[in-house]
């Protein structure tokens, strides 16, 4: 019921060989939290297809198995003329939002659009703050459904 | 042994026998690796270094730019 879409800078931070600093750590931890949330409920991590093609060049075969097993690779916008990663993510998010609630995880909030209330654009810092609360409450079994808690935190908060 | 698939699990929902066998904590994210040709499962606890450290444990990333 919830789909998290990490954008280019998030994926770069996870796979870069030489980026350090607070911002990079925040982006990596945000991705970790997304995977953590996925392990707890009906949460998908969607990687847009054009972005995945770029990412794939950095990966070994084992890395590819990880991303292909844990994430959904969405090739809907691949091959469309004049579509870059940003445009493709906007299109995929809009389409995905007809079926599920969507969180676009990005530092570049102005690059992405929210054509309807099922899409939220959230920075890694804000996502980390909310996701850590969710994970903490889940540990204490405070909420029955992880999905309801995600909705309450990011969509109705 | 070739990695063929990965599943996500929670330590708290695994049996105590599996936790003991693979030295897993009582809580937290666990990656279940399926490998063949022996078709074996391996359970890996994701610790402080997170997914990035797990991926690096599988091999180094290639230094290829992925800018827009």
C-alpha cells in the first residue's frame, strides 16, 4: 500500500565509493530505513528504470541480485524521448499513486511534483525522523499495522 | 556458491534455532540469501553500517559516474 521511490542522490550515496559527510550518511540511512520498513509490512521500494540502468553500471552480479530482489525496477518510462531520470520518476510516481501511496525520497524537493494527495515528497532528514519513530514504536508493538503508522506519520501528520 | 535471491526478514520472527545457528540478534533486519548449486540459505544481520556495508561485503562498487 506504500511505495518509496529513492531518487538519484539517494542511490548515489548508497553506492558511491568516495562520498562522505553528514548529508551522504543521512541519505544512506534513509535508504536503510526504507528497507527496514519494507521488511515490516506492505512497503515497496521502487527504482525507476532509467536510474536503475545508470546504477547497474556500478554493480557486481551479487549487487544486482540485491536490488532486483529487494526493489521493484519500473521500466515504464524507459525509452521515452526527452525523458530523463527526474521526468521519469515524476511520471512513474503519478502512475504508482493511482494504486498506492507514494513517498519520493529526495533532497531536491523542487524537482518533483505532487499531482495528487497520494504522493509526498520527503527529504532524507524528515524521512529518517519519521521512520525511526515508526521503527521504535513497532519494536514496542504500539501499532497494529506498519502501513497505518506510515500513513499517519507521512501523509496525515 | 552463486547468490540467486535475497529476501528480507525480521530476526524477531525467525525461530530461536535459526537465530542461534547463524548468530543473529533477537531483533532487527535480516537478509536471507539463497545460493546454489547447493541451494543453501544464509542469514545475515544488518548492523550499524547498514545496507551499504552489506553490499560492500558482497564486492566493491565500480567507480562509474551515474549523474543525470
